[in-house]
């Protein structure tokens, strides 16, 4: 961009709610995850051949041509973010919160690393996972980012983040993977929330504008889509403190599936259990003796849970082979499992355990 970007606080902040309040929403997850963030990267290869530090200069040269800056103009204001080209014919992956302001007829512009620009249209967006796909029309094939395998990412491994924090295009930061499998709820459109499923935690600097960009391994392959950064609230009010070395990225394997579905259909089909749950502590009288679990407050008549035999008043104690401890587990399963897949659920009812098989429904369209 030809002129320096305005400080984020001086522009519309409506498109960056993730950065303002995610620290509040993360209380438990951050407390449990800080130990992983204390691992310090070394500077050389070890005997096993695993690299302790990435060659950031080489990665920047190879990967930045596929990373773009995204500018958005909408009725509610303007904003910017990042994205990466995932197909040579112009498909670009980013976050929904980056482009949502333009969904009602606004304008999206993509800036490439060589300074050229192109208008983009929204192919599809998924509020529940905070992912979206754009399309630009260019005469020549575009350089694309290589997909990596996020299942192979390990704690302590080095990573590089590329994007446009605060509109500063082609910014590169380095760090390590400091945690895995974080469940991070972030604000989304129309008062809803999105869930970052099995998010990768990193200390590579992630600031407003990095959203939708690339988190890559030492080969330059995409392993995550930076989406949220934790901040420390200002005790005196006003703006909260910026990057504190705790950022979160959507795993590439999950983002790849969602991106492909958005390109194919323009939307994503999610699953539904057809039930509502509440805190067990608020329902001790009907908890059936369960020490922990999810209290079923209601089921949808004829829905997946009701069809499987789950009743109001049951306590879910096991979900898909794991102890049931939070409603986020249910939400994560509806995002990672497809309609028609079976989830095994154990409920406690009148002191008796019941093992049930729930065939997931398709979530009704909003």
C-alpha cells in the first residue's frame, strides 16, 4: 500500500472482535495451555533431522507470492486482512470475519506481493468455522501455497506466520507451536460464535490483519490459518494490550476440507445433535448421581438425539470416546462430523448408564 495504515484503533473495529475479547473467552484453555508455550526453540538441526528453526528468508521468498492482503469496504465500515491462493485459477482462502462486512454488497480487493490489485468476489463463507473463499479473475495462473499436514504438527516445532498485520503487507514472523487441540470460541456474525476446532497455538506474532493468512512449517507448507490472538484487557479501560505471544490458527487439514466444500457448493453442510445442554451444577437434583457431564435440558422432537433415545434430564458422561466436560465438545463434533455419521454417546439416567448411537442430522439452514 502506498500510504501507512491507520492504527487499528482509529479504524472500524467491528471486523476485529476476535482480537478484543478472545482473551476473556479463553480463561480455562489458556491456563491449561501455558506450559506448552514455554518451550524454547534452538538454532540447529538435531540428530533426528528435525529442524529447530525455520529459514524464514527462504520461506518468505517461496511463500509470500501466494499470500495476499485483503481490503474490505462495506456498509458498516472498512477493514483489512490476509489470505492465501489455494488454486492457480484464483481461489483464495481467508477468514469469514475478514470479509463478512462485504457480504451484503460491499467491495473486496486483493493486493498481491508485486503490488498489483484485483477485485474479488465471495465464493462462499462459513460463519460456524470462520472460514471463507474468495475468487479473483487473472489471465495467468497464480502462484499457490502448498498444503501441509496439520496432523503432523508437534509441540515445539518451528513455524512461520505470513500476512498483513495492521495492513502491513508481506509481514513475516517466526515462532514455535506452543500448544495443540485448543477449542477457541470467537465472536461471529449476527451475535453468533465460531469455534476454532483443534486450533494450533503459536507464539509467532499474530496481530489484527494476520487473520486469514498463512502459518507454515519449515518446508513452507500451510499447516494453519491464523485467526485469533489473545490479548490482556486494559485494567484502566480503553484498548487492550496487543500481541502477547498467544495466537491460534485453524488446522490446515480442517481448513482444506471446508475450503473445498465452499468452492464446490458455496456453503458448508454441518451436523446437528438436536439437543440443548446445560451445566450439571445447575441441575444437581436431576443429575442422576453424575459427578460431571452435560445435563440435557431439551431435545428436538424427531431429531438425532431423540431418535437415539436421549431424553431431557439425561446426563451425557461420554462423547465419542472422551469424557463429556463442555458444550464445546458437542459443537466441535457437529463441525468435524458429517451428517449421517454416528457418534457414540453414554448417558446417565436414574443412576444407570446407557450407551447410545446418535446418527447426526444435517443442521437446519438459518
